[in-house]
């Protein structure tokens, strides 16, 4: 039976899509490995993202599948490549690629002579010393002491003394230069005599007795000079005296500590936001069964924090055609989609520009959260172009565009397949679609770097 022109075009297009996907897999160095599950328990898994890598000695050997709360502890489900034996006694901790880098799970394998963990077994994670722990310990240190007084006040006075010393040292150095030079010289003499005494201690009662007397005389001279300097400090004279009696230093130090606390809070908030940024490239081919046409869509999705994202892309890209001519593409060419979305449990709402028209949409994950396919099956619906009023190719387009469909992630984590009924109020044409999604950590780092530079 001879093939029709439409069938030949469809087969040729499907073959091209298959070759394109195969090229992406080969050039992207994708590898397919069988995996088995393990569970790691943490008291605190702060910052560890789902779908994050699992590494051993810096080499990626698996992926974090999901993170749940069990008995007030974090239960992290990971999937490890088949062929990698994880001995009993192995340890794991949450690590980071840098100060603002992304988090991942670092495993340290135990003794290889011990039995290996079986699929589904669990082991304990090692606590990670976080920035919050540092701030908590610092806060404990700065608590008031009923015996020694307020720690912050004591620290303020101490720093005030040192600051005053650094400010007035140059002014007072001239008048104190002779005394300081003599003190240093006396200290050197004392050190030299002390070494001599330690070497010849057994000979004190003999010929070295006179040397000891000379040393004691010099030490007494040094002590007298130190007493004089101490008296000047108590009377407010000289460098140290002015440093102790400066009333303005406490105010300056209080302002300095306030600025440090604010800067610490800003850094903590900023680094947390930067580390959470994820970027995905999104390529979709939609095949209109009624028209026998392919509609390519390309975009980029930026996840700024868990549950919130921004999407910018182009729809039905290609050379423009006159839509009023019979047989030409009915859907508008080279449209823009720019939306912001929020996730509320299993429901995601988004809104903005949809194919260059204002609109909104919803995506729902119908399977329960406990099901491993929960994030791989989605129902979706959207509506836009509420003021549409056109007529061409035998259609009267005077109602908003309503689209509804479903999709399934058939290859984790980058290939979705689905079907959608578009323009339900007018045409009700069926679209089959294939959606490729790639995570780009380099571009996410670039966005973080730009934010840091600003």
C-alpha cells in the first residue's frame, strides 16, 4: 500500500526527532545506569535539594530522590548505581561545592570487608556544622554572666581600649619613644641573663654568683620602671592612660557591632537565596493531528526558590505565514510566553503572557505524594486571549483559548510525553507533544555570580 504524503512527512519528522534526541544524549554524555534505593537519616538536612547529586570522593554515584520527615528527623531517599557496594558503617553528610555553591550528599564508604547494605537499608548521616550553629554558639557566648557581668559590655570595653590604643599610638609614640626603647632593651637583657642562669644554675654557689647579682639588679631596675608606667596609666597620662579614659569609644563600638550583626544577617539571607537558584532549558515539539503540523516551542525556566519559578520562551517558532490563506498554519507564529508560577502542594498556578496574550493556567499532580510517580504525572489546563475576535479559514474565533491535557515523564529526568486538546471552545484540535528538559548548573552559577557582583 502506497504511503500518503502526510504519512511520509510524519515519518520523516519522527525520524528527525529521534536522531536529534539521540544526538543530544551522545553529545551531552548521558549515561544510563541501574540504581537501587538506600535511606539516610539526618537530624538536619538543611539546604540539601531533591534531585541533588550523591558523590563518593568527589565522583557522582547517584542522586537524591526525595526528602521526607519521619519521627521529627529528615529521611533522605537516595538511589545509588548498581555495582557500587555500600558497606555497613558507611557515613554521609551534606556538603557544598563552595561558600555559595549548591548542596550535595557526600558519602564516605566504610570497611570494604564488612557486609554491604541491601536495597532499602538505611544508615545514619553525619551532622554538618552550619553557619547557624556558629551564630548559635556566638549567641551563647554573648549571654549575660551573673558573676562577671554582661559579656557584650565587657567585650565593648575591651575593644574600646584597643581602638583607642591604635588611634593615639602615633601621637604618643614621640614622647614615649625613649621609655619604650629602654624597656625593650631591658627585656632583651633580662632574656639573655635568664638563659645564662638556666645554663649555669648548678654553678650559682661558685664563680657565677656575681653574674646572678648583676641580673637581679637589672630585673629590679626593670620592675621599678614598670611601676612608673603603671602609675602614669592610672593617672590618665600617656598613651594607655588616654585609651582607658576615652568615653566616646563605647558608642563607636556599639554602632560597629550593630553593623556587623546586620551584615551577617544580610549575608545569610543572600547566600541562601543564591544557592537555591536552578535553571532548566525547555524544548517542546507539538504535533497538531488535525492540521498535520509541528509547532516548536523553546524556553528557559528559572526556579528562584522551592515552589516559585519564572518561565520565558517562544512558541510556534518559524517563518511567518498568512493565516487567512487556506491550508496555512492557523496558530499564530513566533509568540512569546512569560509567566510566573507558584507551587501549592500538588497544585501549581501560573499567570502572565501565554503565546503573547494575557492568561493563566494550573498544573495538578494527581498521584499521592507517597507514590514514586507523584512528580512524573501531571494534568494541565490554561486559558488566555480573553478578548479574541477573529474570523478566517472558515472559523470564527470569538471565545478565549482553552487548552487541557496531561503528560508523563517517561525518562527521568529529561523527557516528557503528553497529549493536549487545544482551543476547546472553537477548534478542539488534538496535539501530541514531546518535551525535553535539561538542567543547566553553569547558567545558574552565572546568575548567582551576577547577583553577587551587584
